C-alpha cells in the first residue's frame, strides 16, 4: 500500500449546488488516487449533500465520507484531522474548488525544497511576495505577513506537527478560527522550511452569499462580535504564555484586529450598549489596543479599504462612540 501524501479535508454543510464542482476539481489531479485521500465530513447537512457524497465515495476509493451531527466548520475539520493519514493536510471548503493537477505541482516543489509546509495564493489574493521561494522561518514570520488572507485553505500543513502538538480548530467559532489555528501552528515550525508559491493560484474561493462570512443580519452580527471577542481572549492567553518577543508582538496585533472586528459588528447592532461593551473589554485587558496602521496597506478592495479607515481609530473611545452614533442616525444598524 502506497504512503498517503495528502489528506484533503472537506467540511460539508448544505453546499449541494457546489459540491460536485468541488469534488470533481479534487479528482481532476494527476497524482495517483491511492496517494491521497479526500475526507468529506458531512456536518449534519439538511440538503442532498450526503447523497452526492455517497455517490462519489462508491465510485472513487480515495473519497471517504464521515457523517456527524452539526458541529460547525471547526468541528468538521477536527473530525477530518482525527481520520487523516497523509503526510500533509489541506483544508478545502465544500463550495470552493481547486486548480487541475495542482496537488502534484505543490508536492514536487515541497519535496524538491525539503519543506515542512507550503503557503500559496487563493484566487484574487496576494501573499505580499514577488516570486516563488522557500526559506527557513522564525515562528512569527508566518503571521506577520498581514497583507495576506489568513485562510487555512491556503496551506499544505504538516500533519505530524498538528498531531504531535494536539492542534485543533476552536469549536463554536464561525469567525476568526482560521487565523487562530494558523497562529497556533506557526509556533511549532521555527527553523523548519516553508515554500511560498506566489505565481500560481491552486485554490479558487467562491463568494457564496449564503456562507457564514457573508451574513449581515442581526443574529450573525452578534455571533461575529462574540466570536471575535473570544478569539481575542485566546490570542491574549497565547501571547502571555509565549516567550518569543517577536511572536508576542505579532499575536498582539492579531488580538487588536479581532477586537476591531468585534467593535465594528457591535456598532451595527441596534440597541447595543457599546459603553458597557468597552467597559467589559477594558476589564479583560483587551481595550484600548494599539492602533492598527498596518491595515491601511492591506490588499483589499475599495470597500475593504473604507472599512479599515473607519476602524483605524477605534482604540480612541470618543471616536468609536461617534461612529456608533453616526451608524444609529444614518440607520446603518440592524
């Protein structure tokens, strides 16, 4: 039996309209089918996603289906990690798709460079580098490239590092779980070799309006606010226990970014007592945080740049309360 080189973990929840595109792209690879596995975790889907998965599993031996009660994307990914056998792990969302033959291209480059992991582009994204290269990194180097998307889907993770250090995605979180996982992973790869692929886009992200990240109703804003505060607390604990000064600085930056996101959500929630929120955050040692000037260089569209400008001065209480008042007057709250 051949060694499994890559475990592709696909969390599935009500993505039937896009699922065949995703699976077909993962099967449209020139790597041998017994050299990789596609672990599909059906996370309590209520549509016909499971029927589609079973059809593919019956046809292709590399497709494996696991069904569980709904635990969210973090729970589904954690289940996939437990079942994985590959040398590397790649997380692919069920409504996205991959470039043909990209797996062998990535693996060949990694084996050539003797790299422990690989970071690459998502469609429409940037890594902030000018060319492909490999290098040895300090742990903070992975997270200090703040102009790039923090998605876990742009990584070939080293499975042994994940397993040996019991790394998992935080349960119950819809917003920010990828950044936290990457931060945790990066602590354990100091002095290992990482391949950066900047010239190709192996992964294509679908702007699914029904996904968690595109929900803007009151319930999702409250969930997003609470998730980002919880993530910031995790960053704080992580920062306090770490002894690497450079790594601590970068974690602190991510901590501030999480609070900025939480505050923006709070500003859009009608009836939210933002003064009490700021008081609670201050008591937790999460506010005020350092100004996030790096966000002005973030590679985002015009709307994203505007949002970053609005959020820039949130650490100033008077400014944040003014923004909240403007949102209320202009009926931007829900």
